[in-house]
C-alpha cells in the first residue's frame, strides 16, 4: 500500500503535495518523494524514512511549479532506499511516474526494456512503467486528436499485468496529469481552476468536496480546468462525481466511525493483493513466501513463533503444515520460548509471525532460535523496515497495509492465508499433497470475504443480544479451534467480556462447570468432517441452558434447531472456513463493543476505572472512553 497525490492549478504545488502526503502517510511511511514541473524541467526530490525526512531535505529550497505529484511508499519490490523511492523517471528524465500496486510481469517487461537499451535506476516494479511510457511516447505516430501522453500511457498499460494506481507527468506536457487505475484506489478532486488526484479522500478535502472515484480500467486526463475520463481501450467515459459530506477526521477513517471497522472492510482487497503476489499463473510462488532456494525435502521440523493473535495464526499453520507436509510442527509463544532450551538444528525451519515486526518476545525468540543454526528463519511480517525484517533470513510480507487499530484484523487474515500457502507449497514439493482443490478455493477468498461483509447488518443485530454478558466461551474443532482462540481474543480485548476458547471436546473436562443459564457459547460449526461432533457438543451445552450462537454454513438446515442465533456464512472448504469465520467474529466483536459504548481503536491506560485495593465498587456499566484499555499496538517490551 502506498499513498499518491497530484496537483495541477494556479497555486505552488509543493506545499499542497506535502500536506496531501501527510494525510496519506498511514498508507506507507518507509520513503517519500515529489516531482514538480517548472520551465519544462522536472525537479525530483525523494528520500527514505518518514515524510518529515523529505520535509527536512527540501526545507529552504525553492521548488517552483504549479503541477506536481507526490508519493509515500510501502515497499513491495526493492528495499527501502533513496533510489527505490518514487517518483521514478524514464531514461531521459522526460517523464515521471508514481505507483501504488504490483506489476506482476515486471521481470519480463524489464528484460525486454533492458534489451532495447533502457537503463534502470531502481529495483522496483514501478520503474518499468516509466520506461514503457517513454518508449510509447517516443514512437507514437502523430495523433489527429487527443493528448499524446494519455495515449502513450494507455499503450504502455496494455502491456502490464497486475494492479496499479498510477499518476504520470511529462515535462513537455506541463498542462496535463495522466492517471489510471486497476485494483488500487484513485480519486480525483475537482476544484475551481485546480484539480487534484489522490489515493484517499483526506488528501483532497482541504481543496474540494467534489470527487470522482476512478473505476478499474479507467484513465483520467487532468488539466487545471478539466478532467476527461476514458477507458483503457480509449473510449470516452462520463465523469461521475459525488460530494463528500464527511469532515476531515471521518475521512481519515474512510468514512467509517473507527479504524477497526475500516480495516475489517479492507480484508477482501488485502487478500486479493496477497493472493496476486503469492500465486503466480495458477501456481504458488515460493519467492514471496520466503521459501525460494530452500531444499524443502530436507526439512525435519518446523518451529512457528509468535505472540497473541500471531500465535493463534501459528496454531492454524501447524494444523495445515502437519496435515499437508507430514512434518512435525511446533507452535511456540514468544514469551515462553525465549526461556526454553529449544530443540532446533540445521534441518529445522523457523517461521516467526508478527504484524508489527517489533514484538520484543518474538524478536528475542528468533535471536535464540538463530543461535541453534536452523535451516532458515522466515519472518511473516507486515511492517516493512521493522526490526524483524532485518533479523530474519527471509521475509514473507503480509501486504495488509498499515494496521492502525490495536486489535489485529486484516493482518491476521493475511497471516493465515500466507501460512496455508506455505503449507500447500511444501506439501506439494514433498509429494505429500497432490490435491489442487484448496488452491482453486483460496482464489475465491476476496469473493467469499466480501459475502461475509454483506452479513454485517445481521451480525450487528445478533450482537445486541450479547452485550450484557460478563463471560463467553468460543468452541471449535480441528482448524476451527485456532479460529475460536482468535475469536475470543477479539471479543475480550475489545469488549472486556471474559472470553475463553476451547477445543469443543474439552468442555466436559472442566470448563462446563462454569456454565450457567444463558451463558453465551459461540460455536464454529461449518459443514465438514467434525460437524456432527460439534452438534453433539452444542447439544450438551444446550442441555445446560447455555445460549448458543453458531457460525455455520449457508444452506445448513439442521443448525437452527440447536442454536439461539445463527450467522450463515458462505460455503467453502473447512480450511478456508477459518478465514470466513474469522472475519465474521471480528464483526461480532466490533458490534458488541460498539453497543456496549466502549472504545475501539487505540491504547490508553484506564487506571482511573480500577477500584483501589480493598475498595469494593460495582464495575462501571458503560465506560465512555475512546480507546481500548491496557493495550499497545506493538508490544516492544517484555
Ligand atoms: C490482538 C493483537 C495482539 C498481537 C500481538 C503480537 O488483536 O493484536 O495479540 O497479535 O501483540 O503482535 P505482532 O503481530 O505485532 O507481533
């Protein structure tokens, strides 16, 4: 995920670009850059680090120009270096491009361009676009109508596979910005005597409230007084506008009331990016999984490391790795493992999971594991440039984009998808797993998860029945046991309801004792090989007068008879039902919390709500705060 902004008008572009980038920094903050045209020359300034580094770099400089573009980067292809920062220029520096997305066939395109004599400055996929447009612009026949830059961009994009939002400037067309979109967001802001383009609305709101959302496959030719929309085939399209009624604070959350619900809603798009990056032309690509160059037949043991939700993702990984690879797989919680004497040798693969890449216990565990000289350490990480990315041998990026809310949602979903793909790939290479049905089903995840989001209203309605409870159990079997753990984690950390998860068969070994009338039990009961066992467990709980909320498969005609409430979710394989259930449980936890009147997004100490020792007070019924208590997004201390 990267942030894009462009401006054309009467005002000086640089302050507008910098202000816009500040609003988009949540989309990426490992490098930033701007390019501005003045006197038919393009000035490019870029640097690694946060936007403040770029601000420091250009402080005191005079960078004139009323047309310019800016970018804040979340690296995917190529390390975090000045050269890899955007904008990227063509060989002659006649044109510059900024890009958000992934060009899947960039290797092939790059080889072809290199053979034609193009010289590359960076390791990014984006730079091929600059050279492709240059090639098309320079060889374009004289057009009777239309703008040659728009036509060159169109021709270049016809050769590109993958996802993009791009914005292009050419020094000989200082009257035009060309933008195009495929799968990555791009919004045009229509002002008076000025127009803007950006990845997200907050970057536009200071200048206009009238916007046009570019659709997939559309291009825009933007001048200071006009915006022309066309498709990738060159056909003119209507300019469809809407007026934004949100204020700036709401806009940063994409119009959602909280980052948490915004991030939950980003899941289908995140999973689409993850799958596009990790599955190439129908086969799993070992390179972005961190598995390339490893003799997978020589692995004797896999150690999975993580904390909190990441550890639950590890447990899901263990189920699939053992099933599909038959390699003994252990899950170790960072805070425990670091004081262990690990059993690791040169045939052990160590995989550590972390959204932040900064969790102290996970970092210490990797350090300890490395001392035992494992075969390889792989970090499954969201935050590029984090300590963990530098610590491990190979990185598998989660590509979830910045996760602002303390409770992990979209990054967790990407973790479990990434581990499933690793398990399948290793199993295939070892000849243990030959069935391709999982791969075709996992490609449906963006569609399946979008269908879960369509149930939001129903989940919110059901949530209202659970807000007065103090306790809850989550139960599941097989791969849906880790999913139950994650569901209970979301409920407790957001709503402060005491929630525990158990393998469904375990309740009778102790936890049953706690159950009282209407005790809520959330049951993960998709159709599959443990369905009947789950029904038996549910009946046992019903007999003890528990309230049953089932997350079940659409079309299941039996489950309602055993449940007080049912959320019907799309039919899929058991392994993938975990991803579907996870999303539904995130929505459930969000709405329970919302209706309890508690806060949702960020950490804050709640000391004042705790009674003094020895002082008996009723727990507060409704705590009117704006952040969950006692939690930090990234736990950098032991
Ligand atoms: C739960 C949550 C935490 C984190 C844990 C590890 O919603 O966010 O349990 O999963 O603190 O954090 P990372 O993944 O950053 O290592």
